[in-house]
């Protein structure tokens, strides 16, 4: 089930525009910062969320890289 969910997320990202991806990247980076701050102050409720956010950022960066290579 987890693999199917990841594939769905990648497909959802592929249909977004570059601007939408950039905005989502900004939001995820802000969330990652907040999660790191919460972890440092022992207020983190879901430690697994850090991993999820990092992987989502990586997915967006990978997609942006693919698009940049195709555009050349």
C-alpha cells in the first residue's frame, strides 16, 4: 500500500506547474524548519513526519531536475 501511495504522490507532483512546485517546496522547507525546532525543544508529536517531509522535498527536487534537463 505504501508503494502505491508514493506513486500517487509522484503522479500528483508531475501534473503541477513549476510555480506550484516551487510554492510547495517553500512550504515543505518551512515545515521542515519548524519540525527541527520542535525536535530540538522536545515538542515533536510525530517524529516520522520529518522523514516524510524530507522525502517530499527530494521528490520535488528530482522532478525539477528532470524538467530542467528536458528544457535544455
